[in-house]
């Protein structure tokens, strides 16, 4: 069984990892938005060129 202190340390580590995951997801969402925007621009160029 873990002591109270060990549990608190474990919780802090998990919270830190969770924050890092949230940051990573946020960065990925931004990259996806940029990619979608570029794809939309390409589609506009391709359709307007006809």
C-alpha cells in the first residue's frame, strides 16, 4: 500500500503528464487546422482554374 505522500507525488506526476498530453493535443489541433486551411486553398485554386 502506498503512503499518503507517495500517492500525492504520483498524483502530481499524473497531473503533469496530463497537462503535457493536453498541450500536445492542442498543438496537433492547430497543425490540423493549418493543414485543412491549406487543402481548402488548394481546392479553391483547382476549382477556380477550370
